[in-house]
């Protein structure tokens, strides 16, 4: 109780509030702040108007390897790494800012519909960074599109092709099941509906590609307050955040948009 700074505590409460709004679990808040469990639980109830969910955190490394989560997590992690290295936002602040940017881009650049969670939840995004910090994961660079994608640590990098350049044959089935469950039910019985199932599949692939393009393309994102614009621009270069590109970004080569 002795030397606890009020300013520091206020900062932590604001950080925790941001994280709760983005969907953080209580365990995440406990790890990222020094606030007591009781205060965090109370804050959670105030912000969300419901009790915090119980149970274990999702801790699977393999989840990040399945194709759609891999694309989403790779976009998120690239934004996070860019913000953490090139802006004043560090660690948990960078996590919050990066997750906001990711959520804006998550649904094919349209943003996540209200009441729905993006493919990569905030808690998983937090786990992802911890996995990187523990050297369980690495970024592998696709030899076709040159983007950095999440892979198991020590996986061979030579000849790596990403999940966008070479989507698996069954890519998009999960999303189809979730979004068009009615169609999917018929799809298994009639050949006509099976065709529409294929269309949903193609939609899902297009979404994934749109997501990446949103993360890569410069232009049309330049509107809005200056700070916002800069962080959006950060997102634009993030997936290709190679050493050769970073000077380009900092020299303002991308700023004429
Ligand atoms: Zn690729």
C-alpha cells in the first residue's frame, strides 16, 4: 500500500477498461495490470454489465496454424510488431491499438459487425504475443507474396508458401457452416445447394484475400484525424514489414495518400 502511484493506477484502470471493451478475459487483465482481482472483476461488471466468463484460456498453438486463423493472426501480429517497434505504443498499449486496427479490417475491410467477435479474439491475440515471447512461434516469409506469416518456431523457411497463395482445398468450410448454416444443411443433400456451398467457400477465400489486401494496400485509408491516419498507414505496411521497407515507411514515401 506504501508507494503506489495514483497516476500509474489510473493508467492501469484505463488500460484494463480498453481491454475489457475489446473482449479481454480476467486472466489477461490480471497479467497485464497490478490491480487486484476484486477491482478487476468490479471494473469488468461496470464496463460489460455482466459477470466475467470463467474457465481456462485458449492455449493451443496449433489453432494459429489452421488457415483462416493463421491469416487473421498474421495480420494482427504484423500490425502489433510494427506499432511496438515504430510507435510510442509499447507492449500492452501496442496490443490494444493493434487489436483495434485488426478488428477494423477483420471482415474483409468492412469491420466486424456489432455483437460479433472477429476470428481472432482479443484473448487469443494476447496469447499469440506470449507464444512469440516464449519462442514457440516465428514469422515465415512466403516466397510468392513475401508476406510474413505465423509458423511454428524452427519450421524451415525455405520454400514456404502462405495460406493465401496456396489455400487448402477445404478452406472456408468452417465459416460457411457458421454464416450460412441453413444453406449448409441443404448442401449435404442436394447437388444444387452444394454448388451454392461452393460459392460461400469462394466468398470466404475472397474475404481472406481482401483482408490481406486491406493490410497491404496504401491509399483510400488516408482520411481521418492525423494520429489515426498514421496508425492506419502503419497497418498498411505491416504485413511486409521487412527491413527494406521500414526506411521507406519512415521516410514518408507512403505519405502522399
Ligand atoms: Zn503468400
